[in-house]
């Protein structure tokens, strides 16, 4: 049985509308957009609330989210937030430092509505300058949307926090990106609303769609192309890029513990086809718990509790030494956070099934 299983609380995220983007780095993967209605959403909620195990014990508290990828993508986002509060356990409905940048760029009232809710910061994602950001998000105009979103956040009193995903594609334009930050006077404008502008740079997680981009992951030889001034204004500098694979391999090859990947918040995600995935890893077939329509809630929750999917079994049984020997490259100088390198091994293991 899953030692992390805690029957007292569970979050459920339902992909009611999908996402306006198809970001190439997305750890979730490329799931289709659907149109799950409010009554269908309520039916899903009821399934989880009414479930009991073989001892007659149910889950005590829930958070229900009407989105899985980009929040507030549906036009009735105000009503959905009210519904989330109504259906979730008291005090459990939650907002995050995430908003729909697609909607921010199209709905002038959205930022002011969001400003009435916590928190008071919002993450904005870039992959370099315009062409690269549009390419990564697979949508023409995505870069411009991020800029409009930034302006509208500041106008509403919300502090934007930029994140830049670093790849070999954008190294040559980092100087332009740095100047762009200063041209937009983001530090001063955020101070004027009582906030602090932050930016951080990192690499992509090699799971879901992001695995396909590992050929453009930065390595040690690329670091000199990152302007020192950009590093100096970034939260955590370049630490989030991680370490060369070849140095991480040495440690992992002597580690006989299983990966033990877990999440801070226990959450299950339901896609447009009613497939259910745990949030401990990418939404891939080897992690899939089942389908609400075909398999039913009891089978799904017991698969989660008992860790019976191939991915969950491997996560608690296959030694890291074996995974790193099978999939690690002792000569690679590509930069990884150690946990992301382990997730790459797990992705490669899953693809080999």
C-alpha cells in the first residue's frame, strides 16, 4: 500500500475546458481539449465524495478544481470559482500564482477580478523572444499575449513573476531579453504597486512533451552565453539549471533506493476523456489509474492507494542504480536537476514497456 496514502484529504483537478496552448515543454503532455459541463463536473465530485473503502471509510476533505492546465480558460470562470468553493470542503478551495495569460490578453476585466482574490502574484512564461516563445507555445501571438498580460497584471495591482525556460534555441537572444526587461521598467513598475519584480531561469522537465526537447537542453559549454547581469537579477541565479548528467550519474549508480517520486499535495487529475492520473508524475499510460466511465471510482482509488499501475510499481521497486545504468549517459554534460534526471529515467522506462 502507498505509504504516502492519506485518506483524510485529496484534491481533484478536472480538465473541463483544456488549454489554449500546446506548449512543447508541458509535463502533462498533449491531451485533447474537451468540454465537460457543470453537471458532469458535479457528478464527478459526487463520485469521489460518496466513495468508501472496504472498511466503510471515505475521504474526509476535498479540494475540487475545474482546471488541470491553464486556469480560468472558460468564459464562466467566475461561476466556476464560486462552484469550486461550494463543492470543496470548507476552506479548501484554493487559488494559485497562476492565471490564464490567454484570458488576461483578451478580457480587460479579468485581472481586476483576479486582484480581489489571493495571491497577489502571477507567473508569466517565456522561452526567449517572440519567435521562440510562439514556437514553444505552438501559438502565433503567444509572446504578445504574455506582454499584454504583464501590463494588465500591473495595472490591477498584481505582481508579475517571469520565468524563462532556457534552451539552446534562445541562448543567442538572452542579451535582447535582458534589455527588454529594462526597457519595460518592470522593477520600477512593480515597486510602484508595492511588489517586487522577480525572474527566474530554469530548464525543462524531461517528461511528458518536454522529453522530446532534450536535444536542445543546455549543457555546461553553453553557460558562458548567459549574460552575467541576467544571472544577477534572476532569483536563484542559474542554480535551477542543475548539474551535468555525468556528475549526477556517479551518485545515482550507487543508490539502490527506488525513485520514490511523490507530490506535496495528493491530487488526482481527470482529463476530457475521464482518464484519471496521479499528480506524482506525467500523465502517461503507465501512470494512468483508470477511466471513471469504464472502470469506476472504486477501482481507480484502490489503484491509487495500492500503487498498482506499472509506473507506481516501478516508482517503489526499481533501484535508481539500475535505472541510471540502463538510461544514464556517463559522458553527457547536459544540465539536470537530479529529480528531473530521475524523471527522465522513469519516462524512458515507461516508453520501453
